[in-house]
């Protein structure tokens, strides 16, 4: 009978130990799940914040691009006006010089018109290509502006 009591006690201890270890592992697993949920919530917050920042950056970029286009159109219109003014103010009486001057002004006008078309026809193909386009466009605009200024100075001297 003692052996049976010892066996029963031993079985009860084993069963209690097993049940206790199961509940501990369940608690550990629950803590791990809670920690994972907290990490997931934090990651979701970070993703939401990143999406908001991306949206703001896209809006800022679109505003800057629109501003660049407006400024470029203004510069192109100013070039057209300067060319028209130079044509109207030609001071030379010599036919050869006047014809040469008119041809140069017409070339500048054509270049300005082509630039206007380039700006109008440009399709967004990515940030790098846009930056490259802007740099090339600005360089061409500066070249035309300098040429117009040189033509005006030549006209003033005559």
C-alpha cells in the first residue's frame, strides 16, 4: 500500500510539474506575443509616419517643379519680348548689317521657341531625368539670354 501511495504521490508531483510548466510556457508565449504585437504596432506607426513624410515630400517636389515651369515660361516670354524690341529698334541703315542682324535675331527666336516646346512636351520620367532636364534647360536659357544681351549691346553701339 505504501508503494501505491508513493506511486500516486509521484504521479501527482509529475502531473503538477507538467501542468505548471505548461502554464509557464503559455505565459512566456503570451509575453512574446504581446511583445511582438507592440513591435508590430510601433512598426505600423513608423510606416504611417514614413508615408506621411513621403506624401509631403511629393507635394513639395510637385510645388517646386511647378514653380520652375512658371519661372521658365516667364523667362521665355521675356526673351520673346526682348527679341521683338530688338527687331523694332534696329539702328543700322546698311542693308547687309540689318539683314545679318535680323537673321541672328530670328535664330535666337527659333531657339527660344524650341525651348518653349521642350518645356511643354516634357513628360516626367523620374527625378534624375527631371534634374538633368532642368540643368540642360537652364543652360540653354542662359545661353539665349546672353546672346540677346550681346545683340542688344551691338545694336546700341551702332
